[in-house]
């Protein structure tokens, strides 16, 4: 059995690399295809070049299509390898063992189940991360909204690329068939393999990889090497090949321009959208700073006056400085300032709460606060009648 190094794409669009054992390259390729992996690189290689501080682990797992996947993965320890396979590749792991262990020991370890503590630890870490996100409040909500915009942009790019891949394949496949007698059979087979790879990978989330595959396919189509050549071709045949070559080149030029312009338009739209979003976010940050400052001022003022009135009432009840206590208790200015500070503190505190982070709710709270302040101003003499105002 030989060891082959591979790089491949899973059905979820994740890139996976490792080693696979097989008697030949054909068998290795078949094993990877049976595991629903789209091969990028496959070559016979000894297991070397592990990064310093990392350990090579052998694993067996099931992908989302319940297909068995065997390979190797580099990590600092067995738990981190398990975590990477679970979170990055969505694999259900059957076993993970150090690759450098003796074969007899490996046979025994392959029969052992995954340590259940790994699942518990991973669940705890994921749960803790979710709780941390929830506790981060409004600022995190703004960040999540920005992330959603980025993901939406990525989704639009993927949909655009998938649509253009369909257009490219619909144009290329009949063109190849129509020019079958003029194309080098080996080159045609290579192009067909690339078409097959692109067809299987078009639902991948790896947008850059899809774009590169499509670009390489179009470049191969416009290459002079795909057509038959030689001195035995008649001038008429050479002229016909040149005419057909121009057809292939026009397909390359057409789709290359369409794809590049499409991505450029999407990028421009996304940039404009993000600029508008960040301007709005900047305005909200200014609003938050202003309301936070006002809230602290009014809250401090409220505490001072609450303490002041507690002292005045205490002095009044103990008949200490009765004349001055009566003066304070009948002072309309002191009652107005202290009441205004308390009402404003409650109003701004409500305005800053995460529950009121939408425009409609904020406008409602602002309107209610203005109304209460107006009523307080107009009805102050009636509310604080003892001041004699």
C-alpha cells in the first residue's frame, strides 16, 4: 500500500488535505470520489513536513452524506483535531489516533470509541461562546448586522458565480461536440474532466476557487494547443480550424468580461451599502455617547438631590434647623431641579435599553419623554402645591 497526499473540497465547500492509503493512484482517486470529495491535488508522497509543534493524526469519520472519510489531520493534540473535524468539516468522527503509533496499537485504537469527554468539552465551549455573544449587548448586535451584510454579499457572489457557471457549461459542451473532429482527443478529455469537476463543485461556498476553475477552463478553451496541428493538414482544414478557434476565443472573451463586470458591480454595490451602514452606525455611536453622558449627569444629580432631601427631612423630623428646613422644603427651584433630574434619568435610561434599539421604538420613547416633561412643566404648580408657586 502506498501513501498519497491529497487536497480536496467537501460537499460543504470546505478544503480538506491529508494522506490516504491505496495500492495505486487510480484506487486513491476512487476512494476520494466515493467519499464525495472533489480532488484538487493527488500525489504519492511520504508523510513529512509537519509544522513544528503539531502532531499528525489519522482519523476516520462520516461526512454529511454519511460517506466514510479517512485521512490525516495536523493539530496540537487529539482534542483540537477532533474539534477541527467537527466544527470546520462537520464530520461525525469515529476515531482519531496518532499516526506514528505502531500498527498493532493502531488496530486496537481504531476499535475504541471517541472519548465522550471531548463532546462534552466541545458543547461547553460552543455554549459559552453563544452566551458571550448574547451578553455583549447592542454593540454586538451592530457587529452581527455587519456580519449579516457580509454574508449576504458572499451569498450574492456565490449565486452569481453558479449562474455564470451554468451559462459557461451550456455554451462549452455543445461547442466541444460540434468541434470534436478538430480537437486533440487528450486535450478534450482534460477539458471534459475540468467540466466534470466544475459541475460537481458549482454548489460549493468557495467562491474564489470556483472563479479560478472557471477562468482556467475558459483559458484552456482559447489555447492553440487544444486543436489538431501538423503539416498534413490542408490549407482549407487549417482555415477551418482557425475559424473554429476564433469561436472558442470569443466564448472566452465574452464570459471573462461578463464575470469580471458582474463581480465588479457586486463589489461596488456592497461597498456603497457598507459605507451607508457604517455612517448610520457612526451616528448611533455618537447618539450613544451623548445619551450615556447625559444619563450619568442626571443620575449623579438625582443621587445628590435624593441624599439632600433625606438630610432635610431628617433635620425637619428631629427639629434641627426648622426654619432652614422649611425654606428648602418650600423652594420651588430645588423641587423642580431634583424632579427634572429624576424624570430625565429614567427617560434616557429607557432610551438606551437594547429593547428600544429600533427607530420606531426610539421615536416612541422620545415622544413619550417630551410629553412627560411638558406635562411636568405645565402642571408643576399643581403637583408641588406646597411650594406656593
